C-alpha cells in the first residue's frame, strides 16, 4: 500500500498508484456510481462526470430523496434506509454489475450500506473525505474516538440546524466546503445547496455483511483546507495502517468534486486499473 498527496488541477494521466488486493475483472467501459453528501445533490458531480464520460466511462449520479432537485420529497420519514434504497434502486434499475462506487462525506454512510447488500456487484469503493461507519453507528457516532458527551453535543447542534425537526438548514458560510470566498463556485453552491433530512444523520446503520469489508477500498482525505470539526482526518489516519485499504490525501477542500474535479476523476479511473 502506498500513500500519496495529490495536488489539485491534475489531468487524467496523474492517477493514484496503489497496491490493491482482491482485484476483479472489469468491462472495457467502466461504470461509476457517485453518491453525494449532505445538502448536495447529484448535480455536484457534474464536472467529474463529464470528465469520466469523455474518457468513455458510464456515470450515474443519483440524487438522494429530499435533496437537490428531489427536495420536494423531503419529510420526517426520510431516513438513512431511504437513501441506501435510493442508490440500490438506481443500480438495480440500470442492471449494473462490476461497478465502481464512490461516496462523498455523508455519502460514505450510504455507500457502506449499499456495499453491505450488493457486494457481489461492486468492483471497488472510494470514500472521498467520507464517513466510514461500523454496524450500529450513525453519522454522529461514526467519528473515531468520539465520546458519548461529544456525540450528544453534536446531535444537539444538528437539531439546532433543524428547527422544524425535519431538515438541517444550509450553512450560511458555504466556504466551509473548501471553495473560495467570492468565487463562481461559492455562488454555485449557494444556489444549489438544499436542506438535508435530519433523520439520515441520527439513524444507526445496520450491516449484516461487514459493510464494505472484503471489497477493494480507497480512502481519500481532503486537506487544503480541512473541513472543521469533521471525522475524516481521523478516518484517514486509522485506515492508513490497515492493509485492506489504500489511502491518500488530496490538496484541495472538502468539496473536491467541485474544486478539483479532474483529480477526482483521476482517482476514480485509477480504481479501474486494478478492478
């Protein structure tokens, strides 16, 4: 296993080289399913998807229920299971096999659940600055080393973001996602970000088959800047010593698919070299 830091602004040739175990055969046309994080929608992958498609790949970017253009479906019953079923439904409807899965941020919760139930159809999974839950953990409690007191404080903060008890409102300062203040990217996020279903962050995940264990797994941590008060750095540190994972860092902000789409596309295409 090798660890690398990739600089933002790379091209398709600047791929991540890492030793993986359990490689699988793949078709001549790779298939990617990209899962967004909280407050986002499938739209956030637009630049990455365009780059991948230009290389001949097939790309699906499903929007989770209650998010993005599906915000009209937001309600108190939208939970983590809803979002797992969203992605599984897209995979089933398109009859996909040997696919490469990617989850960003909260999307790591979702792809872990998908991996647990559709393991035989997944060639690899990439966690992009994302949650990595174990069975029984929620988005709040999956942070490595989190104490019960810290988890309770975080849950209280999330509930404060959701005064209606249903949806966490969008942060006023979207530069927390790593886009430059005053930039076109900041304006794009402000136009497109939508409230996120609160219950999806509080529900514990149920894993009957080890989540993504047994699959070829990569963890990428975004470090410039690091998202404040997030668990992703701790995940990267922990997984860097685990031989079942490949890890790297990316010199851009949390929304790497917005700020460094070509490098993210490189990372995803690298998944197909060994799978």
